[in-house]
């Protein structure tokens, strides 16, 4: 598949990634190590996989692509990468930025053009959260591309803090003890979704993105909405972390050490069949 042709010449020049100092190289190695461990722990990528990196233009997905490109060079298995962006036709969206950036890296890429922006604006009342509908439409477009182009893994840029925030969102607002799995099968059973940055703190990604000088593209949908529930949870967790450093890591560790018998879900644990052992 050939790369998406560049748009006509623009006034804005997309900068090349910045070189890293020795300190920043250590940060890159730290993130790469965490990503590699997550990939190994959850068997995210195997021999011959074709991995679609969902690139939004935000710090997380840029970092995800960088890490996968680096790991690809030294991985014990061979896999290919294609970066895919969904151009949602947001007014003023700098459509040239990602194609020019990816072309400068020599990365295979494709831009899906679909006007989800107008649909979301039309269907969601002013002041209501747009994330849910926007996410479903975006996921549908990406899954469709994956099905049509031999993609075996869909890589998303969610990090450790996203996973912990989702846990509390579901706990407070959904009545569920539910987070984001590092690896999952889509609801239709046709796709495997992976989150290689599952072990990486957001603060490390932010530092890395700044060091690399990624051409960040802001979102005019969810990124422009104030008082989102996720923003409130993020603020709460930041306060906890400030008062008790390591709190977020401890919560994430708990997600990897679940004891079903200490909870109360009868579908998860056989309480009815729990009886005393017969005398010896």
C-alpha cells in the first residue's frame, strides 16, 4: 500500500522530530521497556502480525508509534506497521500535518476521511458530552479499514492513567468494576485491540512528547468540552497522587491482582458452591 499523497504546499511546516539528549534517551528507553513488557505480558504482537497504529495527532498516539517503530527493529518476531488517521472533518483541522510527518519518517500510512464531526454536532445537544458517540463512530471507521486491509492487531494509545481513570468512571457513574483491558477482542469478535502503553504513566508520555517536539493536533470535539466526568476523575487522582505519591501505580497494580472471591459477583465466583471442606 502506498502512502497517502501529500496535500498541496501549506504555509505551516511540519517539524522533524527533535533529537534527544542523554536524559531524554533514558526516558525513551524507560517507556520502550514498559511498552515491551506489556506487549510480552499480554502476548500483544506475534510473528507476521500487521499492526494498525491509530494515530490521532495527540501525544499518546505519537508516542505509541515511536515506541512500536523502535521495538520493531529489535523484536524477536517480525511484524509490520501502518499508521492510520481518521480525518473527522473538524473545521480548521490541519489535514497536511500527519501525512507530511509520517512521510518524513518513511512510515506507511493511510488517512480515512469521514465527516463524523457534523454528525456528532447534529445529534448531541449543546453542553452534553460528545465522547461516547464520537468514539463509537471513530471505532467503526477504523474497524472497517482493518477488516478490508488485512490488519491483525489494532494498537491504541491508551496509557496507565487512562486505564485507572476508566476504572473510577465506571465505579462512580456506571456501577461496574470495569476498566480498559491491555488486550481485548472486539464485540463482533473480528478484531484484536492492543494497548502497548498500558504500563506507561501519562507524565512520562507528556515529557517524551515535549522532548520529541511532536506536531500535536488538538481535538475540537471532546478536547474543547469543559467539566467532563473524566476530567473530574483525573483531577481527583492527581490530588491523591500529590498527597500520596505512588497511589495511581498502586491502583493499577491492584487491577493486575484481582481476587474474585473477595468481591460479590455471583457470575464471577461460585458462591453457591462454596461449602466447608469435609473433615480429614
